């Protein structure tokens, strides 16, 4: 069983194979725990423990299992990373809303045994669960996980809560019309990802999702960097140039190779050496936060 790919283990786990579930946990639980701990700030720790996020990520991956048959273990972990990132973003937004509105904090609860009976029950399909979550529904849910963060939140808020576009605009920091356009673009992107999953191109979708999420995080880090610079105009110009470089360099499966290409492109920019040095270090830190460790295998 140790030689079986993770996507096959998810399928067997859904069918009630406890040995497959145990192997899946052995293979990925330590990595997911480390991934969560590197991103879990004090605000989210008050809402849930690390293992709660780990459990939810593995349950979601098991639920999506049948659509992931072409993913190797590295891409399976990349998907787990996306799921965890999405969980933490959602939890952070919820925690901020609670703090702003003065609502009572409601966490995920606390579980010390991520491989226990709760996970086994959640990972095994039942007639009622399978009837409610048909193949098309699971495809859409998986595709939403693979959308860039801004598109994903626009889809979820409209799909799950049917919030008006004016309110969506306030959440996204844009106008009502801007929110409508962003949602329309996200719907188009979602249809494209669903099409890829339906035609056996899940690996392409996962790769592109990883690249898009990394680039959005680079942009966010650049905006923070600009705010801390004394010369706002010059910093904003440098940030625009760097963002253009990050988008222009083709993403490749090896993060180190991609980072070297970005650094070489940054060195050719017509900006001050100090700014280039700072921005290169910034990009490196973002890439390191996304890096998939244990490349050689589980």
C-alpha cells in the first residue's frame, strides 16, 4: 500500500478502507501540520487548533478523490496546500468580521486525534451524502478550491450567501460595478477549471492555481512594501514593474528554477539596486512560504 499514489488512497478511503486512510495520514499529516503552523497567526489559533485545519483539509481531499486520479503525490500536496490556504483565508475573514461586529467567537472545536473516528466517518460516503453531493457538485467544489483567492471569495459569497453586489464590493474593496465584473470573470474562470477537470486535466488546473495564488501573494506583499516606503511614487512604480516581471516569467514546476528566472529579470529592471535587493528578498520570502517540502516523496 505504501507504493500506491495518494489519489488511489483517497478513493479507497472513501470506500471505507481504514488501512488506506491510515497510510494517507502517515504520508501527509506531518506535512500539512507544518504547512498550517507556518501560516497560523494568533487570531486563528483562538478559533481552532492546527489539527482541526489538518483534518478538514484531508476530508476535503478525500471527498474530491475520484476527480484526482491523474495527480502525482507532489500535485496532491499542492492541492492540499491550496485547500489549507483557502481554509485559513476563510477563517481569517470570519475572525475579522467577528471582531468588527462584536460577535461571539465560534471555533471549529478541538480534536486531538485527526486519524480518529470523526475523520473516518467524514471520509466514507453514505447514500444520503452521495445523493446530495453528486459528481457535478464535487467538480464545482474542487474547481472553486482552484480559483485565485479574489475570484474564489466572489463566487462563494454570491453562491453560498447570495449577498448583493454592493455588499460584495465593500468586501472586495471595489465598487458595486467592479464587484459584478470581478464575479463575472470568476464565473468564466470557474467554467474553464470545471472543463479541465472533466477532460482529465486536473494536473494543469492545480499547477495554474498554485502559480496564481503565489502571484497574488506577491502582489499583496508588494502593496505592503509600498506602504512602508518613504517615497510612495517611486515605490509604487517599482512595485508595478516587479509585478509585471512576476507575471511575465513562465511558471514551472520547480519553484527554485522559477525564482532564479524572476531574480534575473529583476536585475534587468531600471530601478535602484536597493529597491531591487529589497524586492528580490520579498519575492523569495513569498516563494518560500508556498514551497512544497519533501520533493523526493512521502
